[in-house]
C-alpha cells in the first residue's frame, strides 16, 4: 500500500494536465467530474496509505520512496523522493481531504463562471504542489512545491483578472511572499554549502552532529528559513498580503489562504525542528513573532467590515498561535491546531461563500443580517465554526487545540507568562470578532432578498467540516479532561515531546476554566454590541463619537497602518528612484560611446566630397607624408 | 657607341614626368585628360624601371616595363568605358560633376 505514495501528489497533477489541455472543450459537468475526481482519488488514496501506515508502521516510523535522481551536478544530486512520517502523514491527509471537500463545494460555487475549467485546473495544480511540498524528502523538492503553491496562490487571487484591483492584490501577494522565498532560497544555499546535502533527514542528522547548540551557522540558516516561513504564513512583518488575497473566489480563500498553503511555514519549521532547536534565539523569535502577530491581527479583525477580511485577519492570528507553539517547542500542539484550524476555518470560509452568493456578492457585514431563517443549515454550521474558532469549551475542537497551545506556552521550559498572556488576550479577542461577524450576518431581520441557496454539493462539505470541527479535538484531550494522547503519541515518532517544567494539573485546570470564561465573556460582549438592531447600532455609534476610539478604530481598520508604513518607506522611495532614474545612468556610458561614434561620422563624412581629384590629392599627400616619416626615421 | 646616360639624369627625368602627370591629374577636370595624366605617371614609373635596369645590367627593369604597358592598356580600356558611361549619364566630361556619392 505504501508504494502508492507517489500517486497522491501525481493524481492532482494529472487532473491539472487534463484540464489544462482539454478543459476548453469539455462541458461543465465533465470538468467538475475531472477536477474533483482526481482530488477525490488522491484523498481516498491518502487515507488508505495512512491507514496502512498506522496499522502496520514501517521500521522507524518513516517510509521513503525514491523515484529518480532529479539531477546530478558535481556532488549535488537531489532526488525526487517522498518521505512519509507521522508529521507529513497528518498534514497530507488534512490537505487532501479538506482540499477534496472544497473542490466539491466549488462545483456549486463556481457554477456558470466563464473560467470554470481554468479554476479547477489551478486548484488541482495547487493541491498537487501542496502535497509535493508536504511529502518532499529533499528541501529542493520542497522548494519546488513551495513555489508551486505560491504560483497557484497568485493565479487564483487574480482569478477574476478583469478587475484590476484583483490583479494588484495578486501581484502584492506574489511580491511580498517572494521576499520570504528569497530568504529561504539563501537559507538552502547556506545549508548546502555548509553541510553538502539538501535531503531533509540527512541535513538534520548532520546538523545535530556537527553543530553545537547556538552555532552561528545553525542560527543563520534557521533565521533564513524562518524568513521563508514568515512570508508564506503571513506573519509579522510580511503579513500584509493575506487580507488583500481575499480578492480571489471564496473557495480559494478557504483552501489556500486559510486551511492549507498559509500553514506551509508552520510545516517547514516543524519539519526542520532540529535545526530550530539548535538555534535558540531563532526559536524564541518564532514564539515572539507568533505572539505579536496573533494580537496585531486579532485587533485588526475586530474592526473590518468585509467579512472575508475578518476571516483573513483571523487566519493570520490563528497561525500566530501555531508559531507561538512552535517557538516554545510544543511541536505537536502546533500541528494539532493546524488540523483543527483547517477544519473550522475552511468551514467558516465556505459558510461565508454561501452568504456572499446568497446576497449577490455582498461582502459588508453591516449590510447583511437576518439570514438565520433564510439559510438555516448555513446558520448552524457557521455557528459551529464560530464556536470552534472562539474555543467554546468542551464541545469544540478549537478549544482543545488552543488550550493545549496556551498551557504548553506557559509550562514549557522555553515558554513564559508573557507568551501565555498574549495567547490568552488573543483568545478573548478571537471570540469577540468571531461572534461579531456571526451576529451581524445572521441576527436581526432580513435586509435583502436571498438570491441563491446552496445546493446539495455545497451543503455536504459544510456538514462534514462542521462535524469535524466538533469532534476533531477528541483525538487529543488534556490531562485534566480525559487525558487521551492519541495525536501527540503518534506525532512523537516524528517530533520530540515538549520539555515541560511544570506539570501541575490544578493550575492547568484553573487556567482552562479562566480561558473558557474569557471566551464566553467575549461572546457576550459581541452579543451586546453587534446585533442587528437600532439599540446596538446606537451603542456602537456612541463609542465612535469618542475621537480617540474613532482614531484607534481607523488605525486598526487599516491593519495597524502596515501598508502605509511599507508604502512610505519602501514602495514610494523605490518608485521615486525608478522614476528619477528613468534614463538609467549606467546607460550614459553606452549612450556616450554611441554619441562619439556618431559625431566622428559627421566629421569624417565631410571628407567624402565625391570629388575624385580631392581623393587623388589625399592619396598623393598621404604617400608624401608616409615617405617623409620613413625618411625621418 | 653613345655614352651611357647617367643614372640620376634618367631618374630626374622620370621624377619630372611623374610630377607633371600628378599635377595634371590634380588640376585637370576633364576625365580624358585625367586618364592621360595617369598614363604619363605610369610611363614615368616605367622609365625609372628601365633606367635602373640598365644601371645594374639586368633585364628585370625592361620586363617590369612590359608589365606596366599591359597594365596601362587594361586600365585605359576600363577607364574609357567608365568615361563613356559618365558621359552617358551626365552629358559632360567634368570629373567634379560626378559627385553624387558625397557624404
């Protein structure tokens, strides 16, 4: 069974090729069958392979499948080979399965779009690249998948390219992530020159043998890889592209910009965790970046009017939690949160897609409302997703994963009160902004007609994801509540366990209680201010009358003015320099040479008078002068 | 037996002939006269060869003169053909009027 591993990334690529070559000639129905079918096969295969991996684990809990040697240049011979272990298996299953559900949903969502086959072709290419990224045994192959998902992200953000704003958003996403990718590429060069291989397992072994903890080379290469992860996962300071990336179709936001691609950075750090353990300052930086990002993005999410932008900031914030977990060495907690986040965030985005379709592409939450009776199923699934995102205690998956991160941020030897406090405050904000959009969307009376209701194909993914958002957390229960450690025990075959300094269950229990209360308070807070009623609107307007509150609101609405900052200090100086140097000053040299040639030509062309006698005179004089010179010498 | 002409006399005559030819080439505008002047210069060179050949008692100078003659005949035939063409195009034999290829 494990030998079929290569088919899992290969099938989506086959789907992409089929659609890219013949998509124009196919009918909508056959496009949907092709596009979804290949992903479905891939997902089914991923589940089968995982089942066989779990039931009869190979020696050492990993399986490597080498297909061929990619190239051979001197001592550099990267291979096309796939590596399956606990970490990549969980990521693979989640990506393939959630990807399949979102493809299923897209059949209905994209119905009637003129780019129907293009959409499915890009989506298949994306899933193929993402699976390549996850299963790659070699950092170079991982980088191929990494750039592949970046390309698909660009193509899909600008999917409706006729609106130039979408094109600009796509370019912004591409350029901002490119900064990170460049850093990662340099990191790969550094790793190869210092250790002589790019095979991940080989690198990790060599690194732990040759480099002591805190070795400068380890710190440098970990920092460079972190640069790549920060770009892809939209963390501070490269987070600005993700909110704009919402210009793409909603299933794209669900799949690429929430559930899978943006967590590639988390995967990269977890995959190379040995390197990060060797570089304690970088690992601390990971935790701090995560903590700061989760707060910054959470506060911004509080003020957005566009429902998808709220969810985008929420995604940045939740990935911040994962970075926080990685930074304190809680590797399996980060992967746990990745998994639950993939479920509930995909669910929220798909629910949002239904709402947006129903209201004729309306994105403004203040113009929504009253959808509870119109879209009952969406209402319930959205409620479950919101509850899971706000970590409603005991029944939701989000509670267990977030709680694990918070507890381990406090109890890890690399953690601390400050990191915990940031996560704690973040949890409070999360429940406010989540239920803010929930109440504004579904409460009150209907403001506009529902133009389109979701079909069966769009409903199934919602229900499945809602169920997973509830029960997905039960595979890992804390010591205080059941103490089931299925996930972390399994992940321990690939990732080291947490180095905890405290294991005080009573503290853990009381902290869990406080966190739960705080998330409930957040929901009540949202209930007080964000219902669709004149009374609530009045309350909001009263707050806005305070100039300070209004200024803060604007500041947060613009995402802490990061765009303005980059615009002022990077984009505009660059554009100014480009404009000033429109006639590139280096060209002066070459243009000067051309000018000299032309001037000499003008001068010399006077001598070509067309008068034969003058030529004869010239020849005679020349001979006289030459002979004279020879005589003198 | 006449006394041998001294070498430098012959060379001076050749030099004068050459200078006359060159001067004619430079100052005359009629193409026919320019061709004539070239002939004079060629003959001046031929005379120098013959004089030098007799000085050293070698036949090489006279052989070279034969070459110069054949070359001159060829040159004149081409030159006269060009003159005909020039006249055909410009209705004049003025060399300065054929200056269409000036820069």
